[in-house]
C-alpha cells in the first residue's frame, strides 16, 4: 500500500502529524538523502532487510563466542537450560502424542502439575510450534531457531512501524529495526528467556494497532493482534501495551487534528485492547489463578540503579542483571540524541518524543512506576524487564531525526556532545568490559565516516548514488559489527558469571532410553533422579518430583519440603529425593541413578553411567481404613521423619533417641545417638551447608542455603553392629540443626507397611489425560489417598457420587469412602478456565459485532 494511502484515515481529510508535514528529504537535493525515499514496496523491503540483518548479526555473535549451534559451548544459562529447553522438549512430546498427560495435567513433573498454566507462561507463542519440525534429539537446535525467529520478526515489525510513523529511506529503517531486535535487552535478557521475546515483537505490533486506531482502520485485525500478543506472553505484552500507549499519546499530541478525532483514536485503541485482552482471557486468567496459589517467593524491595551505571549500559559489550540493558548501537544512539537539536523536525515533535523518552527512562528507576511496569510486584531476578520499550522509543527518535535525511551539522554536534557526556559518566563503572571502549570507538568512527559521506554529497551537490550507498554500507558495518561483538562478549561473560547447564548429550539420551525401558506408569512411577539441568522428567521422561516453574504450587512445594525434599529458586524448583519411604508414599517403583563420567564443562557433551533400582511399592491409590476426614491430626510435625511416617501410615524409623552434640573445633561437630543395627542412617538439616560422614565413611555433601536453597534429606550410611551412630559434620558459618536431624530407617518395617498398603490398595489405576480412576477392593472404608498433590482444580468422587472439590490429607488428594463404592475418579480442570472462557466468548461476540458494524456503516476494515 502506498505511504500516502497508509496515512489516510477512514473518513475526511488525512490526519497529518507534524512530522508527516515535514518536506521529504528529496527536496534537499540529491546529495542530502541517504537513499531515495521509499517506494510502495518500502515496508516489505525494510522488514526483510531488518530481519536478514538481525538474523545474520545474532548468529555472528554466537559464532564469535563459540556458542551452540555455531560452536561447542553451551547456551543453557540459568533458566534457558533449566526451564525453556525441557519445556520445549515436553511440548514436542505432547504435540507428537507421546506425553503421559494432556493440556491440563503434566504427569511427569512434580508428581502431577497444572500444565495449562505452564503452557501459557512458557509455550503459548505461535513460534513454539516450530519445535515439531525438529527431531526429538535436536530440541536445543529447535529452541535456538525459535529464538532467532522471534528476534528477526521483531526487527521486521519495528522497521515496518518506523515507515508507518514517517516516510523515509527503507535501508535506514531496516538498520534501525535490526538495532531494536538486537538491543542490549535482547542479547543480555531476552535471548536467554525466550518467552520475553514475544513482548519484543508485541511492542511494534501494538504500536501499529495504535496507528490503525488513529485512522479508524482495521477494527477486527487490531484486536486480533492484541489477543495474539497477550496469548503469546501476557507478561511482556502487558509492558508492551503500556509502551504502545505512550507512543499513541505522543502521536496524538503531535498531530495537527481536531480534539474530537484524537478522542476517537483513543477510544478505538481502547476498544482494540479490551477486546484483544478478552480474547486472551481463557489463558491469562488460568495463569493469574495459578500465580495466586504458586509458592510465594520472598518479597523483593526495588533498589534503583545509579544513573552512571545506567549510562554504562548504553555502551557495547556490557552485561548485568542489576541495570537496564539499554545498548542499541552507537550509531543508532547518536542519531537518537540528535532529535532534540534537529530543527528540521517540528518543535512539537521534538518536544513530545524527547519528553516520552525521558519520562520512560525515569519511570524505570522510580519505585512506584517500577511496580506499575511489573503489574504491582517487583520481580525476582532481572528488575528492568521493561527495558525493551525504552530501546524502542530511542530507535523511534533516531528514525524521526533521520527519515528526512541526515541531520544538519549543529544537530550532529549536539547529539555528539550528549553522547560524550554519557560516555564520560560511564567511565569506570562495573559493567564496562575491556571490549567496551574499543568497540564503541570503531563504531563511532565508522558512523562518522558514514555521516561525512552524506555531508560531502550534500555540501558539494554530488548527484551520484555512490556516496549515499557507501554511507548506508558504513552504517550497517558500524551497527552490525558493534552488535556482533556485544553479543559475543555477553555470551562469554554469562558463562563466567551465572549458572549454566551442559548441552543435551549422551547422558540425557541414555537416561531417556533407560526410563522408557523401565516405565510402568500408572501402575507405578519411574523417577529419573538427578540429571544435569532442571525439569529432568520433561527432558528424559519418567514421573518424579523434579519441577521448576514460576507457577509451582505452594501446596506442592510445602508438602515436599515437610517430607525432607530439597528445593532451589526459593521453593519453585523442587528436586527428587532418594529415599525408600517417600518412594513408597509416591509409588516410585523404579529409581534411576546417573553418575557423571566427568565434571560438567561448557564445551563438552555430558556423559554418565545410568543404573536403576527397583522396589516393591504400593499402587498410586491406597486405602487408609482408620482415616476419617476431616482429620484433626493433619498437622505437620517439626521432623521430616515423623511426617513421612504420618503420610505412609506406619512407623518405619527408630523412635527418636537423644542426640548428643560435640564441637571439637571450629567448623566441625559430631552428633551421637543409638539406632537399630543394620538400619539405614539419614541426615536431615534444611539449612545445613557442609558435609556429613558416618563413622569415618565417605562424606556426603549438603547444600542448604535458605531461603534460596533447601537441603534435601540424604543417606549417610548403615548403623554398625554396636548400634552407635556418630555423624561427623564439617561446615562453615553457624550450625543450625532441627531437633531430629538423624533418622534410622528399619527396612523390615517399611517392607511390612508396603505389603499392607498394597493388599488393601487399588486393584487397578487408569490415567487418561487429566482424569484418574481407580478400582478399589469391595467394602473399602475410611479414605482413599491418591499419591498426587492436591493442587487447586482437582474434583473427585467415590463410586457414582457427584464430583466435589477434592479433599486432602497432608497435601495429597483424599477421597472419603463409605464401604459401598468400589471405585474413585478424579478430574482436573485448571482454575480460571471457566471464567476465562466466558470472557473470551464475550470478547469474540464483541469482535464480531464490531466487524459487522463497520461493514454495515461502510467504514474501511482492510
């Protein structure tokens, strides 16, 4: 569509903004243009150019860093390896029909979790469907391609938006679009948290929706774009919506049009946003409800970063989680800084956009607006997740100052002066890298040469296209080269400074094959144990406790903690526990063990020896004849050993004996008690960081660091014939132990308890997606206990009775029995789905009504 037609509103004369009324660059003379103004195909050319440049530069940065798939080093830093990689592996398994659960329940993780909430958080982007195009053993490659595709799409969308805001040379729009896609936020944050990249794409798309609203166009497509953006990742879409609102307000402020038309534009935009969010409500409300019952992380108090540190993040090759990653490339930043001084741009436009950039920058560092950007809660981890919006505003400013041609020399000097102040303020800050100033200097030099080529052509009236083409080539080289170096250094520094997981290799593949061979679900569970990375079951199969999600239910995390399980991420990453009592409680019939062949390295595939241990365990559903609900005794004790016995329904540990403590030297202690000879000794101390050794045996490592990390119960050896137990501790810091830190498991008692539970438990268990049914022995009374965490959304019934909200016994699903029912059934429906569905239907009706109204009144809907 020609630019003039694009700018036309539905009715009346075109609504021309102040910047649109500026004379085109071509009127300055042939030498004044970087290239000829865009033809009708300019948006397509700019979008394709930005996508290609962003893709090439992003891959080049990975190649220079030696990162997979263009090198041998892992990319799986922090959550990329612990969450996004296994979630995508599981998503592929589900899409190809190999998963144990369905869209509602993930039976592999956390002993049964709300998958629809996790889907909406991690996997709902349309780009994530690309994972099915790759083999099962190439999920890492699929995730890299998905990440790259999101980045290139964001670059293309921004380039198209720039040309929609102001006509100009499409090559420059392409370069600035790529600069947005590869901002410091993308390289330092988004590339390792791929779900956030949907917000990067959403921002320019939502700004386009605002442009359509101003012109009264596309009343159906606009809400659909909003809906897809919020479905893809509502968290960053929320931030992108705020940013798009800022852009719309500035556009309306700088437009030479009547107040009535401005109000109409605002109302059209509000309608598009409300209907679009309504369309996304079935998923958004499920996530919201799941967040409300998720394990609460400790409250974070926002600590504003020093402005000098923020200035440093405008420069290349910097990385930090405590400051906003504002790098957009030195040439692009220099152009953005010329806008306030560029007298060729209308005063209202300069004032409006300069104010928008400054106010948004200030809002990043002020607690009330910080909380507004993050929906009222300061996040754990990266506190400046909305930075991509400010990067986008800076690039819009760069475009508006350059669309009519290179700014005049006074504006260039003014921008250079501000850039010099920024550079001096950043000197000596912690984020500055040894590559920062060399990369900055080279990019600045190339940018200056590009500007010189244009100024020479303008000054001497050179009509040849050689100088403008050379200027664009130098701009691409400066912007792309500096960004590639930044991508390289960010990747290298992240591997040095943050936690990482090895690449997927023979260790995981061997474990997956072993788990598949042993799988006996739902008769019993197969727990893969500790595999490099997090969310192991999603990657290698099986059904265990390992689960890492922002939506980990508080009930699940709390129950497992009280039973002696450990966790990371302040409770949202539960881990497996190698303990025969909890194996019996959760019907883990096969436990896998993985022994690494060597310590993990960033540049090698992990290898390990895989073994399996089989145990007789009760079925997934057991019957407790003497248990009546509600049971007043349902209170957790201060001992994980006692809690395990309560949930098992039998005494299997030695009765607690007095534990004597001796402290022979600083950083060491000896615990002494008496137990049954031959019993297995377990040590449990959630806050303990150090080693524990039984009677001179091999020391066992413990890593408790509350509140972030909770140490798991571990076996330390076998009680000698004397019955005396001496556990030697070696630690740093203060020693904090629970009252009963030592438990002695008598295996014969556990075997007897398992036989009893098996004899009276379910005769058959069937799991179909999000429904579990079990056949019980005739005459069963008391309570049926299902070895599944009772998270919100479960409804159960005994026999033919009506399903009711499931009751629980010490965190597990419990169904009362009256002696007549011979079966139970439980079904899971994600909370919020029904209400969200109703809102979605209402939004769909509103969308249809809007389309009908515009068609009837003859308004253009395009």
